[in-house]
C-alpha cells in the first residue's frame, strides 16, 4: 500500500511539472500583444551580425524603440495592466551603436 501511495505522489508531481512548464507559455502568449506582422518563424531568422535594415525588412517596425547603452527594438508588450497577475512574453532585438544585431531575446515575465 505504501508503495502505491509513493507511486501516486510521484505521478502527480510529474503531471504537475508538465502542466507547470507548458501552461505559463500558453498563458503568457495569450496576454501578449505583438506587432501586426509578427511571427516566430520570422523572429527566429534574426541573427547576430545582421543590420537594422535587415531586421526591419524581416519583422517590420517595432512597437517600441529604447536607447540606453544599446538600442532595443521591442516587438511585443503586455495586453494587461501591470497590476494584473498575468504573464506576458517580451520579444526584443538588441543593436549596437553601428545598428548591428548583438542579441535577440524572448522572455516570459509574470507580473
């Protein structure tokens, strides 16, 4: 009987992990607003070393452009207010001062 209980707990934990790892991705994308022509196929073609013009030809104009110690092109934002406890996905392309891609990132955030 004890062995069956341990097996049951292990199975529950396993299914919880699967649910936990997959659902945040779904929930976050459902709460994310992307640029009009955004697609993961296009986003995944952006590579380090490309020029800004090449990125814009692939992804179009970003929703936001930030400049600090690098240029950040943001292709998504949250649909909800930041006070909501929901997740969203941030998709960004980073450029250096010469407008060359130095990084591409996609992260899930939970408010």
